């Protein structure tokens, strides 16, 4: 059963990412990856759900860690 929070759209996914970061103190990129695992989504498919605010928080940490941002997949 899909509830309101797992109905994926940009505002809901942004809220889920923000809550995950606040609750777990993990990076935005890790929060996105964890949510993809939890919701059984391919990380390359969630780009359309990532708001510009979250995108702006993911890219610097990905560059700092020499990782590829999920937004460039």
C-alpha cells in the first residue's frame, strides 16, 4: 500500500530527504541512496524528484568526496 509520503513527487521526495538527513545526520547524497533502497528505486530514476535545493546540497559533497553525484547518472 502506498501512503501519501511514498507517493513520489518532487515536494514529497524533498521532504523525505530532508527528514532523513535531520533524523540520521547523514549526508544528502547518502539520504537519497538510502531512500532509493527503502523504496526499491534505481537511483538514476529519482533525478526528476530531486529539488534544486537538494541538488545544490548533494553536488558539493559529491565533489568533495570524489564521488559521482546521482544527478549526473
